[in-house]
């Protein structure tokens, strides 16, 4: 490293330390700290004590010089560029995670055809949004088929005949 770049690195490192930062702090942290200190010194400038206002004014001027030195350096600019790439990559990964979660939700919410109008609907619906037909679960469908009026009449008739047949077999004298 040349003497100029070592001196620049040393100056920038001192600027970070003077602002209460470490050299590895990201650009957002640098700007957040700058704004916080600037607000503090700005509030101190509104006091009635003239010596305190003068100190705050001097501190504010030094803070702006420190911030300008840091943000104007090539090291900071390179780090800021890399940090932006990192944030974009992180945001892309977050979007991918959300898409995967959304896909999982869609898989759970399978799409089926309405048994009445045959339009596509979400399977968890109880009533078709198009034709207002009641959507039955497989168990409800089985119960509806088993307990149709015709099936109930046939079953009762068969049971009555079987019961009558059993009665005749057990008591052959009943009809005499």
C-alpha cells in the first residue's frame, strides 16, 4: 500500500471512531448515526446558553466534515455498493421465501370443479360462488347417496319383509 492510501485509511478510520462507529458498520448505520448526532447538536443549538450553542455549532461543523470525509472515500463507496447488492440479494431471497409459502398455501387450497356448474372453485368452499350450489365433502356425499328417499324406502321394505319372514319361520301357526 502506498503512503497516501494508508493515510487515507487511517483518516477514515479516525472519522469512524470520532462518530462512535466501527469501521465495519454498514452505510445505513453510518447515516443513522449521522442523523442522530445532527439532531442532538441541532437541539443543543436552540438553547439560551450562548457557550452551549457555540459548542454545538462547532460540533455540528465537525460532524459534517467527518461525514463528508467518510462518504466521500472510495472505501465507503465500494462498501456501500456491495451493501446495496447484499440488500438486493436478501430482498430477492425474501421474495422467493414468500412465493414458496404462497405456493404451499395454494396447494393446500386445491382447485376443483363445482359439481353443479363445473366452474373452477377453491375446494374449501361450502357453497359455489357462481351457482350457490352446496359443496359436499366426500363423507357428506356418501351419506346423501345412502339416505336418498328411494334407498330408505327400499331398505325399510326389505327389513319389513325379512322381519315378517323371520316371524313366520319362528311362529308357523301365526297365519292359521
